[in-house]
């Protein structure tokens, strides 16, 4: 029966060429769940240090960096084997970080210490520590690498760091409990989400002036529960997908008009997200329900929930 | 003022002349005698409340560093028998912002001082309902929840559990009586009632014989869904648990409690506040610490957003729609414009974990679900806040 034998081979060939994985940190399981972006199933689970949150890959994806908050370290893992290669000095309680475009320096928010730590991943040494506001969390670096941003949850500011001097050159107020920051449109805009304020503030990077403020109105949900946290842009920054925390929705925001076009129902207390290779699918971490929602980006519909570990938090894509 | 202990805390920030905005805040505590309790397992910290103010000051100062705002805390402790109003007048001569840790009647008297007319006072210690009702004062805001906010929270939990048959043991101290009254009011509000109440007036040492006395004392209640304990001075309540005739849950001042804050609150970033407080103050954060912290942070938030230290500007901002305090309780905290009470979720806890947080799901409100806790606008007899 030759035709039947050929069938599996045919299926394998028909898979999209951009197969990949979404790596999800499970804050209260001390593990990473790895989801295959084609089969939408957890294919591996790796152990990490205590309370893993922020996660990011090196440019060539040969290393994965993990904030192990309660172990007070950033772990460097070999993504092929799941083996921890070494720890980086990170300062206390690292929560989020961002890799500089030079692929070498990590900018780390030390939540309990009101400090941003800059670590050289090659020499494994702390290059600088910068005093910022209380409970730093959101981290971003401009595409040209010249500006780093730390947002502080209790001081309610975006702190602008000159990466040349490693010093603050501006501090701009945002609404309560800023959580996440991203540069957009080739580094001309900075977006900052405010969890308790319920808004995203858009800054003009050249002047650090507020350019727009985006608010959200999820039908039948009290505004207090609409708490923007993580967000990601589609290619060309035409749209942003914004996690709205305990409202259990993700908003789709138009990058030009700053208007909300759609709200998508996901799991409970949605935190962060990552796209697959061709940006056709979005994977959101849902802290309270302990799962990941897969959104079909084209139709803006949730298509699957994938059970992961306890309190999934960060997400990162790997081809 | 020889009897007054006024300490300049954080004198490092005392160089106020060079700042764009400098703001001094006083914390005024009136020492009161506490009734003796059967157990001394939980000593009351000497810096109760004050530690919360210090913690909040530090947070304000960090934000202020980036904005050219300087904050200073003056700590005023009035011992028993000293002239409280004189101490308040002295404090008011140098600041318009005072965090009060004092009995309700004293707070009212301070608010009525001519010197306090344009001041903003924060009640950080008294859950007395009348201060949010007919005895409210326009210059007195409340960061500590009223007793009724706490009992409403617990009763929402009873409703959710479909418990309907309640009995209560009440202590004899005035705080116990106020709590018992608040509990009855809350039961009525949510359509429940108290079937029986007994007064605890024993003078025995329960550490030795709770196992003998409590079963007999509770036997005549018969069966019930939950036993409520009104023991706000924490005298006998701890000996009721597991000693009742019927094996039923205990709630109220002991067992399942509805509180402003507790060490077991960890969600919504609370773990960070708890860690920060524990490291700085070397003990867990208690409800009164939270209330003082929230008052201090309210001032800080208002100064940050208005870039002003003018009491009138700050008051207008505090009571406006734009004010919101990130209070680590999962929702933005705001002030009720009809009586100055800080709206806040109320954790329902036992010593090892948070069981639920009120307002519970399903308790809806046309304005804000948090207004299902405590005196709502139509109920409050407070007129002072009406323009």
C-alpha cells in the first residue's frame, strides 16, 4: 500500500516553513513550557531558578536569558538542551530585562532595589547600576541602541537612560503602575502601559513629550479591571496587541490612529505575549488560568488554549 | 510644649528651601490605654502606624527626587494626660497635612480647631462609622476602612457561601460593641440576620481552661452555619476556635477575618510592598501601617500630579476623578466624595492565606463595585462634603 506510506511524509512537507517555538516562563512552577507553534502543544518543559519571569533570546537564538527573580539572578540557558550554562550577576530580584541591539548588554530592572543594572553578558560583569524609581519593571531599548527605558511601578515614571553615559537624562510621569515599555516606528515613539491607570501613554522620543494616551473600554467589564500590561506590535507597527490583565481580554490598537479596534477574549489575568515566525498567531500568557491562548491574528479570534505551568508570565519566540 | 516629643525624621530631606515644592507632613499619635488581654502572644508594635508613614514618605521622596519635590515627616507623640489639642495646634502651625492616630472623638476635636480649617487631616486609625456619617468633617479623610466596610466584606462572603444561620459572641469593650453593631448592620444590609448573641464577660484565664468553658458556653446556640466573634481588642476570641460545641467556622474578629491589610496579602504586587516594608521596618505590615502608608502616598500622588503643595489644590485633586492610588489591592483606590472615605477592596483572610477579596464577584453597584462596602452615598448622613 504505497500511497498510505506516503501520507505522513506529505503532511510533514505541508507544514509551514517557519516552524518555531514559544517559550513561556511559569512564575510559580520554576519552569519553562515550550510550545510548538504548529502543533500548538507543549513539547518540552525545562526547570529554571526560582520565580522565572522575563525571558529573551540572544540574536542568533543560541542562548536564552531568564530572569529568575527569587534566585536573584539572570540564568543563561542552552535552548537546545535546557541546560543552565551559567548565571549572570543581575542585582536583586530581576523582573524584566531587555537585550541591547549590540547583542551583548542586558538592561535589567531590579524590582526590590529601585535600580537598573547593566550587565555585559560576555565578561559576565555589572557595567553600571542606575538609580531609578521604586519597583522598576518595564524595560526597552531604542532600535539604534542609544536610549534605554525603565518604568517604575510605584514612582509612576518612565526613566530615560543615555546608554553612552549610563545616566538618566529625562523622567516622565505616566499613569499609575507602569508595567511595560516598547519603542515603535523606528524608535520615534515610546509606548508605556499603566496597569492601574488603565492607559497606554505614547511619547514622542525626540522631545519626550506625551503624544497620545490610549484608554480601553471593554464591554461589560468595570474599568477598574481593565489593566494594560504587556503588548506587542505587528510588523510595521500598524497594530499593537495589548494584554489587559484581569479583564481577560487583549485589545487590538491601531498604531496610527491610536484607536482600539477590537477586544479578544483570552484566559484569566493575561500578562505578556509573543508572535510566531510569520506573525499569523499570537500566544498570550494567562497567569491565573495557567494557560496560553492562541489568537489567530488575521481573524482576531482565539483558536486554542494550551495548559502550561502555574502562573505563566513571560513569553518569547524561537525559530 | 515641653511634653511633646517632636522628632524630625529623615532630616536629610530637611533642606527644603532649594526645592521647587517642599511639603511637610505630620504624624500625630495620641497614646491611649489599651485594655488588658488574656494572651500576650501578639504585642502591639511601638511604631504601629508610624512605620507605614515612614515607608510611604520614603516612596514619596524617591519620586520627588526626580521632580524637585521634597517631603518631610514630623512625628508627634502625645502621651496620656497631655494636651492633645495644643499639640495639634503646634503641628498645624508648620503643616497643613496631618496623619492622625487617635480616638474618633479626638479626631473630631482636632478637625474642629480654627487652625485646621484649611488643613487636610487623615484618619488612619479609627473605623468608627459616625466619622463617615453625621459626625464627618470636611477636612478629615479616612484611609482606614470603616468597621462597616469590613463587616460588609465578611457578610458578602457569607452570602456567597449561602450561610444563613448566625450566632455571635461579643466582648464588652466599646470597640467590640461597635464591631458587633457594624456586623448586625451588615447582616441586615445583605438580607441576613443574627439568630442569637451572647456576651463574653468571663474573667477566667482561658489559656488554661478554654477547652472546658467554650464548649459549654456555645452549646446552647444549637446548630448554626457560622459563629461570629466580636472581639476587637483581641481578648478571648483566639480561644473560641476549635473549642465550640458544634464544629462550625468562626469568623469576625477571629478565624476568618476581613481586614485592611495582612501579611498574607500577596497578589497585585503586594508581595513587593510587604518585602519592602519588612526590610525597612523589620516587622510585617499591619492594617494601621497600611492606612498611614496610603495617606502618605495619597499626598505624594497629589503633589506629583499637581506639582503643588497648596492644601486647597491638593484637596481638590484628591477628591477628583483623576486621582487614583495604586494601593496593591488590584484596583485603583479613590476617595468617596460624600464622606472622604478611601474606597478599597477588603481582603478576607485567615492567618495562612487570603480566602477571598471583597467586593466579591456578583455584588454589583451602579457606580463602583467597591461602594458595595461601607456607607454608600444615599445612606451617609454626612453633609459637610456637600458644596
